[in-house]
C-alpha cells in the first residue's frame, strides 16, 4: 500500500547489444574452406530469428552454390522453394546423405545440427561453428568436432564471408554452375516426390501431408504468421508448408509443450496486422490450457486460427519408446499408454470460451472448412479446427 511516484524509463539507455563480427583471419579461413570445397554445406536451426540474416545467407549460397540443411528449424532460415535448399531434419533416426557427403560444413546458429549416434558428417569433414554462444556450456554432452568455433552474429558473419569471397574472387564460375545445376535437379525431384504425397490415404483418411498442403494453399495470399507445435509431425509440416518469407514461421522451443495457445495471443498483440495461425498437435493443444488461452484471446480482441493435427494420442512418447525398446513390453503388447480415447471435443473447449470450432474427418470437406475458419478469424473471432488424422 506504499504510495509510489511515477517514473519514466529512458529507452536510449536500454539499447540492444551490438552484433559481434568474425575476426578477419576466421572470415578468411571459413571463406577459403567453403570456396575450395567439393560439397560445401550450411546447417542451421535459427539463423532466421534475425530475418535480415536470411537474404545474406541466400547471397552466400548462390555465390558458391552451397546447399542449406535446416536441422530442428525454429524459423525460416532459407527459402524452402530455393533450389539450394537441402531439406529439413527433425527427430532423425537415419543418416542424412547430404550431411554425409559434405566435405566442408558451416554450422551456424544451431543447438542440434545433428545427432551423432544416428546421423553425422563424414570423419574427414571440416566443420566450422558460428553462433552467439558457440560452445553451449549449459548443454551437457554437447560437442561438435569443429576446426574452428567463433562467437558472432549470423547476419554479420555471413555478410563478412560474402564480401571476402567477392573481394578475393574465390568463386569458380564453372564449379558453381555445375554444383547449382546438380542441386536444382535433386531439389526438383524432392519437391515432386513431396507433392505426390499431398493427398488423402487410399482408405480416405486425412494425412498430415494433405492437411499441411491445404493450410499452405489457404495462406498463399495471406500475410500470415504461423506458429508450429506439432512435435512428431514437425518434418512433415516444414516440408509441405514450404515457408519462404523470413519471419513468417516460429517453431516452439523450450523443454515443455503447450506453448502455442499463449504464443498466439502474444504474436497477435505484437503483430496486429498479421493473421496468426497455430498448427498444433492434440496433446500440445490440451497442454496449452485452451479454455484459458481462447478466453484471453477473446478478452483482448486478438483472434487467431488454430489447426489441430488430431491423431487422438500422444505420438512422441510412443516414438521415443520404440527407439529405445523396439522389442520391449510396450511394443509387444501394442499398448504405450498414450491414447487420448475417449476423444475430447477439442473445438468444443474453444466454443465454450467464445471461439468458433469444428471437427473435420472427411478430406473433401477440409479445404472449405479451413476457408470458413479463416473468414471467422478475419471477422475478429478466434477459430479452432480439429482435423482427424490416423490414430496413433
């Protein structure tokens, strides 16, 4: 109850920390290594948290025809439709051939560039790690056998490497053309293969690939900010959402689930002119206390569209159990204790808080249901659409 005097804060005294640059000799070493490589590769997870870093990376990769692999991507780090995009890896349990082929790797802004027990570079690959915190001292058991670690801003560091390559004419035009043509051929094949999976199953079940493709088409002309918390469907969503615009996607972080409900409120408050869309698993949706999240969105007038990838279960523990105990008791019994049956009316929880909600099971109804839900959001009311996928 003590009275307080009003005070103001001088924002000039709380400016951001200035970005750190690479030392000149480190810039030269990395630039020369990338330019002299046969199969150079960039691996990144969150370079795109600074959207201005993305065009810098595009310029570097086009200059030397370097492919980009996004590992546990939290942002749009490189345009997914670009011919030099080498794909995504999430929850990897097999060797990535692009990573295995690389002879020089720039791992930039990545906590988990790969998981060495199941997926690693070749023994002779020259690895360079650039990050604001390259040694990750708070992460137990973390180590990448890099030739050089450097603490630097990704945007500044990549720009330095680009200028060094240009100033010293390190790019061999013939090598760059051949490497880019080969990458374009592979990329076209991969895109065609993915497009071939964007349809319902033969038994009429909606697949995560088809659902994500429907969302992508829905948002083609929309200024949307997409929040993703789909866990075991992360790779599918990244591949079929095909994000290209820096800053247009934020993937959940941290060690717990239930982020998207509150994150959508904060995102809409921060970017009121954008359409906020959350893609969530049914477990993540429930962990986010949707009754509260939807009510808060209504209270503060910050509508968002939530699309639930509803497989009526918690797939992540089942996945993890099978990786550790493929022949264990749970696998033998076919019972992992992860079912959400009997099913909760997930959109009904949102309706109780004032939002629009509907469940979709028929693939033919999905595109129109998404359009209707988006129209509701444009009108100022949150909408939740739960889409039945094959049960886990």
